C-alpha cells in the first residue's frame, strides 16, 4: 500500500535526540566512524585525559595508533561516572554542562622588597579561581603577578654593582676546573639569558654559567639602567621607576627631558713625564658624566689607565697588566677599550656613579702624551669639574661636514654617487669621530650622476697558450685564459661577465702533441731468490710496451734473470755445498753475479743429475748462470753439457727428467715504470725467464 502518502509532513513523531551526541556512541564506535571497520580505541598508551584527542588502532596492529586530532564527541563516556565535554573528562550531571570562563580573584598585598637600597622589587599576585575555568572555558586574561620598584635610593658608601656582588660571593667556595677564581660579572648577548647569573674569571677569562637566575631587582643589562630581573624574567622599567613605563632619559639623565639642560664638556691635554716608572695623572671625569669618550690624539708607546677615585682601585690597565682591546664591566657600567695602530680609545654610555682619574703609564722617558676627552653632563653638575683646562662647549660645537663622494655605481654609461659626511670640530675644522656629532642632525645624502661617457664595446681577450700537458700520446691538452674585457676612458681595463661580450667565446682548451709515443721497455718486479741459502737466481718479466705505430724499443733489453745471494749454507766447504737447512737470514738479499761468457761448472754435488727441471735451461743466454749453485742444480743437464764443451771432455749423460716435473711459476706482474730505453725485439715481445725451484 501507499499509506505513507497520507502522512502529514508537518507532524514529527521522531525520537528526541540527546543534547550531547556522544551519549549514544562509544569511543570504539567513533573510531569505526573515523577509520573504518575493526578500529577501536588505542590501548597502546594511556593519555592523561582521553577527551583531549581520540586515538584509534586496529587489532591487527594495535601499536600503530591514529588520530584526526579532534576530541571525542561531547557526552562520550571517558571513565565510570564521567563523560567528555569540551575536551575535558568531567563528572556526569543531570543537566547539560556549559563552558565556564575563568575570572580573577582580588590582588594580594605587596610582599617585602627584594633589596633594602639600590633599587629592589616587590610583587603581589592573584588567582584565576573566581570562578576557575571549567568545561572548556577560557583562562583569565592578564598577568598573575604585578611588580613594583621599591627602595630605589642609592646605597650609602661607594657604588656597588649588585650583579658583581653576586659573582664575587662565589670567590670563596665555587671551584672551576679544580681551582678557585676571582669572579667578575658577565652579560650574555642573548636577551633570553640576561637574567641568568653568568660570571667570568678575572684570571683566565673563562665564562661560566652558575645555573641560577640573578636576585630579584638586578638590572637586566648594563646598557639599560632601569629594567630589572624578577623571577628570572626581564621586566621593563621606565626612567620614572614605573614598571611598563616608556619614559626615557635625555642625553644628560633628565627623565623625559629635551636635552635643554645638557652640556658637552671637551678637553685636550698634553703632558710629558719626567720618569719612566711614574704614573702620570692627566685629568678627572666627574660623577654624573654620560656618553664618555677618551682618545689618544696620536700613536704613543704609553698606556691609558683609569682609577676609581672613591675606592682608589684601577679599573683599567693597572700597572703591570698588558694593554689589549676588550669589553669589560666595572663600576656598574660596560666599557669598550680599543687599541688599534698604536692609538687607544675608551668609551662608555654612563652615567658615572663616582668620579674617575685618567692616568698614563709611560713606557719611554719624555714621551709626550696627548689625550682628548668628551662627555655630556647636566648643567647643575658643571661646578664640580673645577678644572681650568676644560673647555665647555654647547651641543652644536661639532657639525656634520662633507667628507667625500662615494664610488660611482657604474664605470661608464652614467652612474650615481652619494655624499659621505664626517663629523667636524668647529674650533679647528678638524675631522673627528662621528660619535661627537648628533646623529639626528646628520644631513641626508646628496646624489649626482657620474661617469657619463659612453661605454666601449667589450671584447674577448685571450692569453697565450700554455705548455702541453703531455709530450706524446692521445691525452695532450693546452689551456689558456679568455676574458671579456672592456676598455675604460682612463686607459684601464675592467673584466665583465662573459654574457656582455659579442660572438662565441674563443676556445680555452685544445689538443696538442697527439703523436704516438715511442715503445719503451717495461720490467716487472724481481721474484724471490730461488735458493734459501747460498746463491740462487731471480727473474722478472721484461716487455716492450707502447709503440702505437708498431715501433721497436730502443737500447739494450734489460736483464730478465740475475743472480742472488742469501746466506752461506751450513756445512759449506771450499766450493762444495750441502742441502740448506733453516736460515735466519731472510730471503731476497741479493748480490748480482756476472758469470763468465763460457761458464764452467764448479759445482760438486752428491745428488745425481736427474735432468733439467725447466725448459728454459736450454737457452744459450742463460748458460753463464751455471756457476751459481742453485741454477746449476735446476739445470744440471744443460750446465753439464756446457762444462764438457768448455773442457773438451765428452758431455755427461743424465737421465731424462721424470714426467710430471713442475713448470716454472710465472714471474710477478709488470711494473708501470719504464726502464731506460734498450735495444730489443718488437713491441710486445715478451722474453720468458726461468723461475728456479727451491734448492
């Protein structure tokens, strides 16, 4: 029937869906929906909160777990009596939970100050529990802690660097490389480590991390007099001592000032010491001075030294110390000392907490010392100077002046060049270091066109061919340099990229000396001596190698066989040899033997001659080696015939060698070194040489 056609489309009798869809689907079922049949909740590892991400695996490979990086559905059971909601496993309730954002509690009271003087910090806190975030709600915005600078007044007595104090406390107990050191403060260049306690050995210069943060209230950097470290983090502080303030000092230390109360103090002083061993005082710099610069006017053999007037201690180049360029920390400031081409300079951004004395340690008698200094100071501190030799100048006593033009951007065809400005002293129009001038007043560069003449056409320029790499054969090559060169109007040349030259680039390599190489004698290595004691023979391969045109080797053919002498055999008596026993002398010790042209056998042996043991014994050229006992034993039949021929007696007959006599072993392979040219057969003719068996 078609009763369904009578249904009212606006009347819904469907079951009510649960408000939390995960109520009807377990985690195993959700894994099947995500990855397919057979997938279930991963059991290879246990997560801290199963509602953070749904992990699934297949029984065939249970240790291979997958996730789509999404949480299980809200309402999915995560443990007995709990279900998932907004990525958290919470207790089940009769009503549907809703996310709850966190809210701050009220601030606590400020705690005690971290320092009693010199600038400390105190803090207060609040908690995100009013109410706490729940069911996926957001955490409280803002900071948990609030900081406040306290006890900002300077400590009585001479100024003491708080970071330096923390390092020096370790002098008595902290050991590095099995020894104690005098520790100085060190500032790391990485901003993330500004609040780490890092110290440097005064003796060795080693930098050591002390594995702890600095005390709360320690300045983050020697370049920032106000920002402080709290709980290992740098907290920005303005010059008004307020955390988070953006106020800054002007050039002479007025917070939020406009430099209207700033004065520049400049002086030039020259003195000549009377004694080499004395320390010559040049001038003083008062407390409160900033942007201090001290320079030698001309190279000199002496060294600049600086002393803290409040303590009497040297902070630079105490007598006996080597003057070398360095960046160091003293009096709570970072100093940069440079020695370059015999001239010294010293600078710091300040401010000086105490006055300093600038001294000179002469190295030669009556060596003139000339120093120039400059600093900026508040006008209220000027009376403290009290030195008639000091010249007071306004901020504009130096000016930017045209120094030169930059190099033209193009050698021809119209380029651009810009003005270069330098800092000039108004009093004598002398150029000085650029730091003396106000960088904000530096003029903008002026540009002009230059080298307007047309460019000449670049051409290929090739050098002479070099020598051939081979004197013969098929591999000889010559090379030369080829460049793309443009002629300039001043008569000079400049090298350009090859893409600017017209036409094809001339060749840089060509074949040469491709003539056949003459044949040469090649020899192999000598074999071991045939005898273990007494005299024997050695052999090698000799071949005429090369000769691409089928030529013959020139010169005499090198010897293929030579005599050798190892050691005297035991029991040898007046030319009679016996069988050799074990020898202590190693094989291979040879003495070449030049036998007579018609050798006569002088060998007496108790062993009967059983015939030649090598087919090479029949070669006439080898007959001269019959005087060698080892060879005579190897070729006893041939040597016997030669001996009878030489004496006129009938040759001694010897039994024929029994069948199965071993053929000589092949000689060692040829070496690649050719011998001196020698007369011989055609290329490739190999002259075999016998290899004697053991004696």
